[in-house]
C-alpha cells in the first residue's frame, strides 16, 4: 500500500545513496581484477531527517505516517529533487514498447533544445533513474534518455515519465520506526528507507 508522505515540515536533510551490487574476481596467477555488474539489482537508499517539530499538533501527520507504514510493509514516494526541474505542463512519455537497458526513447518534450542536464533525475514506472547525458529534444519534441541504473521494469508505450519532480518509491529499512520527544513537546523524527518499487 502506498502511504502519502506528509507535506510539512519538509525534511531538513535527505542523504541519498545507491547500492550497485557487483561480483569481483581476481586472477590467482595474474592478480588482475575483473568486476561484473549485476545490472538488474541496484537500489536507492535514503536517510531522512526532519527539522525539530515544536508542538504535538504539528507532529500528528508525521506520527501517523510512521505508524501507517507498518514497519517495512508499506511504501511511500520520496521526491528526489529540491525544486521543480521543469515548468508545469510538460507531459513526457515513453516512445515505443519493449524498451529497457540504459536508454529510453521519449516524446512530449515540446520545443527543441536542452531540457535536462546530466545528473538530474526522471521517474519511469516508479523507478528513480539518473541521467547520464543531457536531454536534448529534437524538432518533434523527442529525445533519447541515457540512464543509470538499468531500467528494471520495461515501461509500456505511452507510459508517463515524471520529469518535473521525480521520486523514488521507498519503504522503511527497519521494522522498528518512531520518534523522540523532549521537554516542551520538542519532537525529532529520522528514519532510513530503501527503494521498494
């Protein structure tokens, strides 16, 4: 079940990390190293820390959110950017069925030109993906996305792509989650989560 992430207060910090499993072998005679990336196994991790919350009325939504997640059972959308990457009204979608791997044909970018930069994000089918190259739309509003990590679920033709406020679908990393409260109803909430699309 997808639980709504509270709107306020916004997190003070979010620490992001990606785990890209790989198998490393070293030759016994040559000592040379060879790494094989397990392309379909990467996962995003995050540590979310809220600012101090003063007053019980202001923490109620967050307390309910933590409990509604049922430990590691339910998930939520964690936005991966601090501000909108593009203005409202851009409706980008997948251009063609059966795509996967590290590239994706897309349409709906509008006027030709640079749209997003290397290092920015998109969300495709609830997968948070980082751009490995700039997104440059052609005259027809189409562009090829170069992505990392590997697209793990093949999106359908015409599936929407979140380019304005991309997110990751996350779940708690621990079955025990909660909050702390000090004198004067001074609340603190921090939690670790991992990708769970």
